[in-house]
């Protein structure tokens, strides 16, 4: 399942294509911190394909749009902030 509004290739001022920006994606560690989950719990959801992600240069990245969609739809169980 691909996110609905994932940005494609963006154009630089010099005309070269660039895939998104760093702020468009979260790493599993960043998502774990945001949701107060263990990083391995995030990776487990990624392996089960419960959360959409892409791999760029060997790094698993979760589109911020997918994270916001899951949060907005209430399909995520966030742990209470300690």
C-alpha cells in the first residue's frame, strides 16, 4: 500500500531531479520516538506491512504523509507520554 500523497521527484533549480526532502520521511527510530514505541515494534509493523515504507539507499523510510494519515484516522495505538 503506497501513501496517497507521497511526493514524487521534485525539480531543483538546476533542473536535476531529487526524491523528496529529509522532512518528508521518518526513520523507524524517529517514528518510535514520536509514538512512544520501541523501535523494534515499529520494525515489526513494517515487516508485517501494517505501515507503508520505502527503501532509499538501504534505509527504510516511512513517509510523513502515511504517519499523519494513521494518526488522523485513529488506526494507531500511541502509548501515553511518560
